[in-house]
């Protein structure tokens, strides 16, 4: 096997392992993001958005252009490098090589964004609920593509769905 073949096999392996652990890499469309942030949740300078599976950082950069702080958690090291490079001139963007399931949310998080997969979206919602409980304040959860089963949607626009998650008192999430 040549070096090129080894490199290609490693890249395929990294993307395959990422899919096993989370959703596949699917770039967000800027037009859909603009509509979601115009009609569902209007970002401001006081907002901090956490993007779960931030991929190449397109959501992060769109958020930063609106004045909010953007933090991405990504488990694919190749996408972390790409996203950091593409976002290198924007001080409002941070990209972390992190597993969402094992990480705590930044204290200033106001909204969590994800392209969740149907197999994980309810589990993601529960994780955001636990974080809202720990932070003791309401968090917003925006999902692209998938509804959270048995949860009331606050509002939907196209394929984006917004949920308001208030902290629970004396109950497990």
C-alpha cells in the first residue's frame, strides 16, 4: 500500500468512526441558517451558541457575523482543523475537539444548535435538559432536520425546530 493509500484509509476511518459516535458530516446551507436566525431565534451580542458537531464551522461563522459568541464541539479532528482554519480571523469563534456526550456546556451558553440524527435527537435533548438544570436557567435548543419525540416544539421554520428548555426543579432529566 502506498502512502497515499494509507492517508486515504486513515481519512475514511476517521469519518467512519465519527458517524458511529455521532451524526454524519452534512454542511449546513447558509440560506437556511439565515432564515432560522431571522425567524426562530434572533441572536444578539449577549448570546453564546454551542454547535454540537460543528463540522466545517459554517454555523459558527454565521452566528459570529450576527454578533454572538460561537463555540463548536466536533469529534472529527480533520473537521476541527478545517473549521479552525476557516474561522481563524474571527475572535468570536472557538472550535473544540470535544465529545458532546462527555463535555459540560460553557457557563454562558444560551442556545444549543445541532444537526441531530433521529437515533440521538431525544438523547441530545435530555443532555441539554441536564445542562439547563445544572446552569439553573433556560436554554434554547435548535435542531436541524429532526423533531424531538414527545417534546413540544416552540416554533419551526423549514427543517429547523426550536425548543425552550427550562430547568427542572428536584427532578432528573
